């Protein structure tokens, strides 16, 4: 396994982590859409085809693709670690003592590690338990699924040569970071990775809000799902223990459609950014530095001028949807501002955002277009679905 190296959002992508949608999508039903942070019911078979298409496009570009579920499977091959994981997973998922005993027995009976990982991901329908155990349940799901897992950007984020493991804002997503905990504690390729923020740290922090601008500057969104307290905790751990010298904390509207910074602001090239007005118009931006303690200053300027001041003076913003408020709103809702940069001026985008894609192409940005009929139902784009492990900074 190559060493972790993420000091940019646009240096050539070498290795990336993804999760292929699986049985977890089959345990979403209308009454719990809000609880599971979905707006619609996805069609699993088509979502898998679209995801495979996405992965194939990355491989065509010479990117090594690693699946999160494979890493967890490798970790759980150790019997003692598997027992520890089951114990911790169930203790976090359930409160009732008898239900915990049943769940642990259910998982321990699954001998194949691949099947076990999928069982964790998919959750357990109550009917499966009622049939096999002497228990009455008044809910449809014994343990809920992890349908957001295909958005691998969120559970953790590689920063430089280290990692920030998320502390999710909503409890429904917290089991995803248990996978991360065991990967970074036990997997042979990742167990020595410096951890700059962990799943039990102060506040809430999610990977979609973390954008690595350079080897000196990190941008983090103050959003619906990431708190300023968490950003300060991350900064306190990161700045004195890495090459990074400054964190830009960027406040965006705390709404569903702008849940993370990368839904309104992503990198196209070293000096080019794909931006929606919800980010470009913000003036609540803070710089965080470290000199024995955190030094925090409010910028009192917009994002473009702040980046020109602290990052580089030739920054250019490309508007999601162009000058049309309607097109901008439509494309942003469908993750038109959420691109994955493969290399400078080459990005992966969803096919449905035709207005924004045309604007990018007119600016000589190469767009690798992927299908999005089902994947977009979870409210996440190409960047959301990918966690770069290594970029080549030439």
C-alpha cells in the first residue's frame, strides 16, 4: 500500500477509496427517509451499475480504486478483532440488554467476513429476528442500515499524511466511523496513520467539509454538520503536528441543500474553483493559526478575496449554473458544484448538470461525465463518493 499523501485537491489522483452500494439501500423505506437522510428511494441495481461506471472511469484514468468494505473484511479476519467489533457495534446500536444479546449472537453466527460486513452495512429487519429468537418487536428494523456509506468522503478525511475521523452530526451515520476506527487501529496499511481528530472529539466534524487547498492551507466548512468547536479541535491537533500552517473556517448556510462545504465549493485546478453563491457570498470566514495556542481572526471579506489574500492571488471562481439563479439552484441541488478532480483541469461530474458542465467545458475544463440517475438520490456527487488516499504532487 502506498503512503498516504493528500496535500492538494487537484494533483493527479493516484489511489482512492470508495464503497459500492449494497444491501443497505434495500432497507430504506418511505417512513424513515428523513431519519436515514435520504429524500427518495434509490434503485439498488441501477445505483450499482452507475457506481461501477464511475469506478471504471477512474480506472481508465489510471487511478487505483480500493473498496472500504474490503479493508473492513481484512481487519475482521482476525477472530479477536471481529469479536471486539461485534461487541462495540451492537453496544452502540442498541440499548436493551436482551436485544444486544440477540444481535451479538446473530452476527457471531455469520462465519464469512464478507457476509458479515454486508450484514453490518445492511442492518437487520425485525422479521429476521422474530423468526429465529423468542422476542417481540414493534419496529420494522431491528438495526438500521448504513445507506450513506457510498459517500466515502464523509466518515473520515485524509489530510496530508494523516486522517480526521468524523464525529457525525446525526447518530444514524455514527456506525460508519466505527469502520474507520478499526481500519486505522488494526489494518496493516493504515494502523500507524496520525489521527488529527477522532469520532469522540468535541463538536461534530464531517469529511465533506474538509478541503485541502495546499500543503500549508486547509479549508473547513462551518456547516449544518460541522461545528466551529470541532474545527478548532482539529486545528489544535493538526497545525503543531503537520506541515499545515493555517486553517480557513468558512461559514455556509446551515441547510439541507448546503450540508457540506463541498456541496457549494470544490476544486477544479490549483487556481480554479467551482462555486455556488451560497459559498461565494459568505463573509463569515475565520483564519486559524497556531503559536503555542490557537490564533483566530475573522476576515470580514468574501471568499474570493480571502483566498486571494491567504492562498494565491490568481484565484478564479466558476459559477455553478452560471448567472442564472434557477440553473444554479437546480444544478447545485443535483451536486453540480461537487466535482472530483482527477488532475488539474480534469474533473468528474454528474451527467444531469448540463448547464454547469457546458460552462466548464467552455473554459477548457475536461469533464469526465458519469451517470447519476440513482446515485444522486442520496444528495451527493462524485467528490462525495470518493476519498483520495494518495495524490502525486509533482
